[in-house]
C-alpha cells in the first residue's frame, strides 16, 4: 500500500548529480527528486501552522459565496493563491465543553483559555485536570490528554527520514503546555525547534554528506545510539510502570534517528548553513520566520518529511512587540484584549503579517516542481489559532484557513461557512483525507461523529 | 525517574570533565514544576535526543582538547588501553553517580577498542567514551530502584545523587560517593554531615542562585525588554547585573550570613555592579570588591523585594504594574495564588490617562465589581511598591504628584492590615508564619523536583516546619531539615503517584 512506500535507494546517483548545485544561494529551492508522482486520491503531506491570540473577525472574514469570494484585509497577502485556499468559518474549539456523558469532562477547564486551547487545537482533547504538575493562578493541571492530528497521520505517512518535523519561530518560554501544541501521544508533547541553525543541523548534517569526516560522524552516532538503546532496554524492566513509557519514548526517538542515519536520504544539495544568532530575541522574529519557512519548505520539497508543524510565538500572553510593523509599547497579548481603533488597526497588521508568512511558505513550496504541478499542490497547510476572538477568549468561529492542496483530493478555492460546528469534525476530515478511513471521532471532547459536511 | 535539568547537566559536565562550554542553546528547554525547572513528567522526543547527541559531541570535543587534565592516568606510562579503562571506570562512576555495571563497561570499552582497531587515535577513543556516557540513560536520568509495596530507604548512591542535585545542582563528588559506598548515608547523621559540607562548599552557590531566581521569577530578566525611550540604559549587561545581584545576595545571606529568612527580606546591604550603581542612585566607586556587599540606603531598600531585579522583572515594558508585583508577592511569597480572571473578562490593565498616577489608573479597574473581588487582594500589595519605577529606581513623585505608597494586606493568616511602602511590607512578610510555611513548601518542591503531595508528604512537611521554627527560621537549617525528612530519604512505591 502507499503508506508503506519508502524512498527507493536512488540517492547515491542523485547526490552526485546534485553535488554540482551545492554552491547555489543560501536555501534556494532545490530540484525535487523523489515521489514526484502524486499518490492517487491521497494527499501527500500535512503542515499545521499556528499563531497566537486569534484574529479580528471584521478584518479577517471573507465576503461572498462559496466559490466567488473576496479576501478581507488580513488575508489579502494570500490573494495570489486564492484558488489554493479553503477558508472555514463557523467551527468552534470546545476544550471547555461539559456536554456529553464523560464525567471527566465536567469540572474542566484547567489552565486558562490560551493554554488549554493550545493543546486542544490539534488534538481535540483537554489538559489533564488531575495532575498538579503545572499551576496557573489557583488552578493546577498537567499535559494535554490527546494525540495531535499530525502525529496520528504521521503513523501512516511518516515514512521519511523525519517522521514529523516540529518547527518554531520564537516558541520559547519553557517546556510547558502553553508552549506546546504537538502531542505524539497523551502526555507526550514534542518540542519545536526554534533555532534555524539547529534546525539546519538536524536536517542537513549528520546523516548526509559524502566526506570521510561526515561518514565517520554518522558511523559513530550509530554505534553510540546502539549502545544507548541496549542500555535503555536493560533499564526498562527495572523501572516502575509509569517510567517505562519514558524509556519507550526514548527508544522510539533513538530508532527514528537511527533510521534517519541509515537512510541514504541525501536528496538535495546541502544548502549553506544559516548563521548562529539569538533566535529568541524579539526583533529577530522576521529573520527567524524567513529562515524557518525556507528550511521547512526544503525539508518537504527534499523528501525529508511528510508531516510538519510551524508554531509562531508562544501561546500564552505573547510578549512580542511587532517593532517591524509599527511603534507600540504594548505587546501582542496586551493589544489583543483591546478594542479601540488604534489597537484594532495594529492587531490587523499583526495578523496580516502572519498571513504573509503563510504566503511565503506557499511560495517556497510552489518552487519545487512535482508531477504536473508543485509540492504546494501536494501539501495541505492548516492554519489556526488557539482562540477566535482574543478580546474575550471566545472560541466560536475559529479562523481556520487551509492552503495548498491535497493532491487533488480536496477542492480548493472555496469559502465554507458552518453553523457552530465542533472543530473535531475537521480533525476527522483530515484523518480521512490522509487515508485513515475508519476514523469517525477525534479527541476526548468530541461529542459528535463523522467528517465535516460538504468538505470533500 | 527525573531527567537532569540543563543546569544539572552543565554543572556535572563542568565538575566531572572540566568542560564549561555554554550549552544553553544546545540542550532543549526544561519542563517546569511550579516555578522550578524539573524534567519530571513528559518523555523525550526526537528533538531532545538529537540535542543530547549534539551536546555530547560538543562536550567531548572540548574534553579531549585538554586530554592531560581530563585523564586520571598517563597513557604513556600505564599504556593507552589500561588508561582508557581507568578513565572509563572513574569518569563513568562520577557521571552515572554509581559504579559502572560490568555489561556497561564491556560494551563501552568495545566502542573504544573497535575505534582503535580501525586505526583511530587514542583521543578519538576517549571522545567516543565521553559521548556514550553522556547519552546513556544512567547519566541523563536520576534512576532510583522502584520499591514494591512499602516505601524504601534510598540506597547510598541514590540519596547521594538527590543530595548533590539539591545542594549543588550537580553530581556527587568523590568524597560524597565514598561516603555513599561506605554506608554512611543511610543514617541521618551521616547524611547531615555531608549536607553541611556540600552547602558550605562554593558549589552550593549554584543551587542558591537557581532557587531564588526561579522562586522570585526573575529568571525572565535576560529575555525581558524595556521601552528604550524611557529606559535607555537597560541592556543585557544591566539585566545581568540585576540578576547577579539577587543571586549573590541570597547566597550570601543563606550560606555566609546569619541564614535567617528575616534577613532575606530586611537586609539592605547588597552586591552592586556596573550600571546598577546608577539605578540605586549611588556613585560608582573606582574599585568594586565582588565579595563585599555595599550598603544601600536603608530608607529605600530592604532585602529581595526592593532589589532592582524583582522590581524590573515584574514591571511592564513601559510602565510599572501594581498587579504584577502584587501577584508575585501573593503567589510566590505567600503561596496564596489569586484565582484566575473570570472567563470573558478583558485581562488588561486600564489604559493610562495623561496626568494620572499609576494608583489612580489601577483604582479605576477596581470600581468594576467582577475585577474588584481579586484585584482588591493584589493591587493594594502592589501599591506598596509605588516608590520604584520600571527599573527599580527610587522615585518620590510621579508626574508631579507625590508618591502614595500606602497599601494593604488582606486575606492572609497573620499579617493583614494597612502598611506604607515596600520596606514596611518586607518587614511584615519577614516575620509572617504564612511566609515561613510558604518558604518551606517552595524549598521542598525545589529539593524534590516535584509538587508536594498533601497526604503523602504531610508528616515530612510537619517535621520540616517544626525544625525551621526551632531554628528561628534559619534557611540553612530548613535545607538540612528537608534532607533529614522521610520524603527526601525514602522512595514511595509508584502507582501513578509522585516518586
């Protein structure tokens, strides 16, 4: 079946072929190589994109009909890609639901609106209310109790060197639920890589390159990881039951890295490494965004991963000052609770900037020819935020934008309006779209069943 | 099974391998338990393991760059293979905080031997050993045998690991390991002897700095930004000077001074450097002795809460906030976190109006009854800090109006009532039983790297509180009392509970 497809061992010749391109400009798009044909009826790749603190609905919502619509101010940067957008209005996040019969859901929520909806967004689950690991104000909570949809889908299509790639743009502030949206399994958050240099190193060194030194490093890493695996395996029966999950996760991670080191995954000419700079600094944000988007598109276009996420900023109380857009002493979160004309105008500029980042990602992906089109046609990007209306943390009418394409399986160029539908329906649709046909519900808070109507 | 936090990793590498390269951008971010960095719960992902691989490679490259100091033997005199084995045995025992098991020794030596057989250098072989040791679970995790049924006393090596990780944020040194192997740590007296030695050692400063910067939430200072128009002098050096002042001050009070909790809130001498002299309105002397505290104006300063680090970290970008300062006092110092804002409330301070003082501005949001219920607890404490601007500089008027620093404490067990200014507030806090109890919980949670369990830890907590009181609230004695407690010395059987 297609899910089992592996990169054929074409890359040695390919690597030689591409060696001549190695001197090209920093992170220039590469010639696409592998899997150039689209899987029949199934999309190939998924990217989840996140920015914090919702949108201003009045300047976000398109006007018009399903197929004949006009983008508003916020989404204007995407105008050139209008026929590759699918905008969904009327979906609701419901981490706070007390509906349904599960008593565990009553008495939630924990963690404050930004934090709980961050882990809820892609997993349809809530934070662990019975854990006292984290505290906020007078409430305590633990990690999210769901698996994010990208990780579920990665079980099927994560057959590349990287099962999935978590990329961040200033996602810092500690390994805590307000900074983590991707969950490999309940209670197992994955940290995004926020440093372009480190992301480059993960993607393009170690497993690749033909020099004797690089080959030595690769062999050393494999030998060492073998020994560490053996240590972990001997450890496992000795630890308490709840610790054996940690040992297992560590072993899984090592296996993934070993696979990567063993694969002849040199599908692209290695781009020049970005400089090492302070990627957490406020004013670095545009530069980090630019580099991370290019690296992410390269990873997709070069066949290093089929599943990725792109997290902008941290999710609770963003302290980001958008100095490159306007002069303002109040950071994004503080602004986002205001409703005066000045604040609304600045917020619209912030959200428009995020739309520009999506446009940049689409442009990069479109530069990789693939089949009759480009990598963009086979990459579905799903963009949303943890709240819909930041002023009051409302989560109805969450701003979902789907972009790119699903290899023809999803009709793009549409604007669909729903009437207060749980976003778990979309998560089910995504699972179905990526070949997980039997999925009917998704996430602990799901009180319905089936995919979104009129979606496919 | 806790995973080392970044500080413990870096300190261990420095103490055992003599490598002090910066790993802050190499290691992945730590999980937090309350305010404290502790990798308690979430398992590692691919990114963590990748980062551990890079960190090990970086450390190993630096370690073999100074091979002579790294090795416990002379490879020429003893033979390279024998010396490598000695290195592995000794260094492995320090990094794993227990002797290597035979299987480990054999497997790791195999790595060394095959590299040498393949014609690679001695230094390459040693480097491989360092790399495998630093990626092994025995180094990365604090592993304690899981008892069955009933709580079990930790083994000598296990309790030594807890002790060094608590008091040094590092691994046990040779003397502590010898005490462990000699069975001296299974008695309270033996454990205390080592605890006193460790806390008296300069390595203890790392833990004191780490605790106080996280407890007071001033560890956010390096990432903090200030409005350059209002505070042009605020840069990385000043921010670091602020952080260092408080870390140094707390260490000095607890480890070298009288050790009393009261002094932390009332002592006005401190460690000032660089542009911090300007912040405190003092002329910068020609020469600063970093070991001798400088007397600050007693009418303006009184301990931790009046230091620039605290006042700056809990201000906004361009203005001060009685809410931020009030919340930290309630949450961190009184252990009385205010409830979260009600849903659908606009959680932003009232917009400034020209000519209005900060107090007048914040008084406006307390006229709204939904806000008032909680803000009447936080804001009046925060008002007491009105004499300090966004950098903690002392001010007597705000926009032409004289500063009104009158405040009020409400809802506490023993220190309710009006007060005037942060000095009086600090004095009030310094003698409060609620603050003393809170200090016990905070240190306890830091020491164990987990939240306290109300039922399981009740007896230990009670004993520690009593010992703290008996010492007239001496923090040194508090730390020793924690070490003596059952919660520290025993491990509970695991059934979905805390280790």
